[in-house]
């Protein structure tokens, strides 16, 4: 692994562009990049380092970005093809995804004040830049809309899930809202459409959830002391489908999806549970995951007022299965 980086906060010399904030990479001492058996890292130029550090990206792409002046040092000086490698400094660049797919769904602003922005998030849009989606992430869209780099998410919501999502407008206020979630002082309600279960509702499902060996982004239940809890009840039924109301107490990754699957009724159109679908089927816009973050309620840490926000979206029973 790379050697430890300094902890000081360093202002990016590159401005936000189209809502995308510049990323940075620490340039370690040569010979300090290690895996279990070998030592790497003897770079003469910045280009040599980039080619080894990001092996999945073609050399021509780095040359193109350098020609545009989009890869710079911590003083803002653009790197050239022959720029020498300077250890123990930072390199700044813009994350770009060639031919990034456009996600044809759009968020709505439910509420905003000086501290927070509450968004009604569509299915398929990731909250933060990830993988093939940078400009099409919800965070980038909001930064671009408000022309502000200080916006950041307060909690998590899966890319596949739609509904209410909170963002902080300023880092000075962010932790106060994040603490509400960490201390379980936020009342969250979800809805999901799935099949019938033989269990009696309402019920509370508790289990120990851990990362699965199948894939790094998959969760599974194992024996042990429960670390997740969800209250589940039936709202209504239609034919072979059921609309469930879900109230999570904890906030484990994919908790609602795993808990309903454990009850024998996985959420409709889930690309991960019970079976992990091929990537091309995960982006089938005609089959969104039937999971909706319906509402969020909490006491505002600054005003002391009760805040309640609810999505305008709904999950119809006549969905593709």
C-alpha cells in the first residue's frame, strides 16, 4: 500500500467544473508502493506514475488531459508529458468517464434552507460519483445547479432506490445532521413491493449482517448477535403482490433488501438479491427496484423544529416483473 499521507487540508488549485470537484492523488516516495510480495514505484516522470497507478486507463487519455492542462500539481502548474516525478506532493485532476451514459431521470427539490437541501431522488441515479457515473451522480448535479462545492450528502441511499435524500449545504453544519442519523434520532419510512410471505405481520426482523464473499457490494445474514433491525408491516395487497411499509432502526447497507429476502419475499426487480444479475440487466430502466424512501422525520438540530419530508413518487402495483 502507499505510505501514509499528511493530514493537513489542502485547497484544490482546480476549480469545480460542471459540478465535478477535482480529485487528488498523493505522490509517494519511489519504492513505497507495495503489495504482499513486491515493491513497486520507480517513476521518472508523472506520466510513468499515472500509467502504473491507473493501469485500466490508456496512455493516450493521460496525454490528452495533460495537453488540456487538466492534470496539475498542488500549486496549479500543469504537468507535461516529460514532467519529472516529485515525491511527497499532491497531483490534482478531474475525474472523467469517456462516453458517460446519460441517466434520463431528474431529481426534484423538496425543500431547502441555509443548512440543508432535501431532494426527491429518482431510481438509477447514484448519490455520489462512482464507476461509470460522475457527472450523472446526484451530488454532481446539485453542485452544478447551485454552483457550490460545499454541498455533501448527509446519509446514504442506494443507486437503485428512489425517494427522500438529505444534503448539507456547508461543512460547518454537516456533522450536526449526520449525528442525528448516527444516534438513530431520524425516523425513516420506506415502501417496497414484493410477493407474499408466510410470516405474520407486523413483525420486527433482526439479524447479523456482514459483507458477502460473493462480491464486495453484497451483504448477507450470518449467525451471531444482531446488528440490524427493521419493523415491517403490510399496507395493502393486489393480486400476488404486497406493498410493505419498512421502518429501519439500524442503517446497514442493503438492510431492507436483505431483510425482505430473508423472509422469503425479495423486493421486486432487485438486481442483487436473491441473485446477482449481469451488469447490463442492472441498468434496465423499465424495471426499477421497487423500493422507495417514503419519508424522513427529525428534530432540526439548529431550529429545534420538527422536520418532516415526504417523496411525491409512488410505487405502482402494475410494475414489470
